[in-house]
């Protein structure tokens, strides 16, 4: 196909490429005609088969070689587009949809949901097909441009060169959208309350208005990704309250988190949090090329002063990180990368393990799909022991996002510079950011007393 297009679409060049070997009527194999060039400087001629076309570039003038490379690059991209269209057509034609084996009590509401889905003016069939094809192409392009594998170290290095990133809604299939709309119908009564509880809260120096809304389709998509889009709307997430049986409805997790945000209020700042953070061992600062926030965490710098303040500080920082990511991505991303430096870390520096388990439960239940990846620097023996202990309470999805980085400054900088601008990388890791943490500059004034933020232990004992 390449040879055919080459002959049909490109201007004549001082060479010709023969067709591949073919079997003649007598059963003999005809020899390949080598590529020839009349421009050869030494007069010896270069010979190659079409399967070794790259060698022919040596015999071409520079402008012809560049033009040939450009042509093959276009053919490659065109082939990717054809693959994407073929995959899209196959997905449209494959059997699927919502299972017919539903209980009779749900038949009426399911039918209404599907009618609403099909009659929604913004979701008509033509637009859906075009959007599906567009998103599939964007997904291929994003993966090609964002991800590169470092074969020597085994580290996943992100090499983002574009600001175009996909939100979770852009990645959903038709059947997944149906599950989302049916779940959305279950939680209509929560919408007004939920809109009053944005990521980052109200009135803080980093509040970002409508873009930081906790409520929305992107949030629903994130929860349902963890739940695996159950067609019967029954799930085992959140894991602790639902682990006895898979009898939780998909709306339970949203109601559960809404209650948490109302009672825990992670955006509040106390004097104890500011005291706990004075050594700058934990803060969110900057964003990656993909517009996820960046959380810098150095537990080895800090000895826990008060366990509750430590827990609230971490939840507050992550809530703030989500808000900052939403702010710079027009409400589409809302995720964060965490870089955990284990230098000088010992188990004594953390709160008691029971408190750590409670912290993990909060993050797992109420920050679904918010973590892009957790990179571990200077991984010591105590840190490895802690990871094994933490593995008991972490889900498999979270474990897959944990990546240990070799103790090599050069490879670490390569990783960071692939993810973010060097101006965002702290000086301690070879970058240009000389930021010095100050609690008063970072948080401003306290917004709540210690008694106020401890009230959740009585009103929501599940997290106490």
C-alpha cells in the first residue's frame, strides 16, 4: 500500500522501488529489483528491498529524503485513524447495553431513563457517534503523546507536550453513559445541598468558584469508574460499609461523601493545622503539563505533634489540590500527583497506625479517582515496611498507582521534567522552584476552632 501511494501521490524522484518478490507460474520466485539512484556520489549505487526502505534514504538528496519521511509519517497517522474508526464501528455494532434481566420494580424507571437519554437534545445519535469517534482519536493521540516507557529503569515517564487533556466524561462509552444517567436520576434530591460544598470550600484564598463544584457529571463518572459501572446499580463501594454484601446502590457512595463534606468540612483551617505544618513537610504547589496538581510530601522532616491535626492537614491539602487542578482545567481534571520523599523517614514520625487507617478510609471513600500517581523517592527500609502495612487497607486500583523511583538524581529529574515545567520542580530535586513554606502565607488566618472541627466525631462516628 505504501509503494502504491508513493507512486500515485508523490512527484517522480531519482530512484524507483521494486515490488516485493512474487511467485511465477512455473513456481520460481522472481528476484526483487533493487532501488537505484542516479544521484549517487560515489557511483556504486545503493540497493535495498522495500522492506528496508530506510537504507534508500542514504542514496537520496536531503530534500527528497525529508519528503519521503514526511510521507511515511502521514501514512502511519492515517493508519492510526483507520484503526480508530474500525474500533469505533466495532464498538457500535457489538451487542451490549443495559441488561434485560432487571427486576420488575425497576423496569419503569429504567425505561424512563433510557427515553430521557435518547431524547436529550444534546445527546442525539449523530452527535454521540461523532463525539465517540473524536474522543477515540483524541485518546489515541493523548496516549501517544503523553506516555513513554523508560526501559532502563522501568519508570513510567510522562512526556506531555500538549495542554489538551481528556476529562472522565470524554472517555465513557454509550453503555457507561446510560449507567451514569440512571445513577444521576437517583440523586436528584442531593443536587442543591451538594452545590454548596465545592472542592476547597468558600472564602479561601484558593477558592475558584463554579469550576471547583464538587457536584457534577465528572464526579459521578469518577465514582462509577471505581464501581465498574454496574448495570444493576448495585456495588461494593465504599468498601468498608458495603463489604458485607454487594447490596449498596450506586447512589450510596455519593450520599456518604456528601455527609462527610457537610460534617468534616475539609476546607477549614485550624491553628493546630498551621502549627503541624510549620516545617513545610506537606503542601500542594504547581500543576503538571496535564493540569493535575502537585503535592510534595516529606514525612521524614516532621514529628507528629497532634494526630488529629496531622490527619486534617493531609485531607485539607488534598482537597485544596483537587480545587487547584479544577481551577486550571476549567473544571475537567481535578486530580493530583503526589511525590513522597522517604528520606529520614521512620515509623515513629507518623501517627498511630489506627489513625493512619482512618485517614486511608477517608481518602478511599471520598476522593475517588483523584490520585493520578504516587511516586516514592529515597525508599528506605522503614518506608517499605510501612507500605506493606498500608497495603492491607489499600485497594488494588490505588496500589497500581504507586511507583518506586530509583535513588538516582538524574533519573528522578528526568521523571519530574517529563511531568512538569522545570520552574515547578523544587531546587532540592534539581529544579528552579526555591519556594519556602510559611503557614501564614500558605493558609492565611485560621477559619475554625479545634472544637468546631472535632464535632464530626460525634455526628459521623464512622470516621471518628
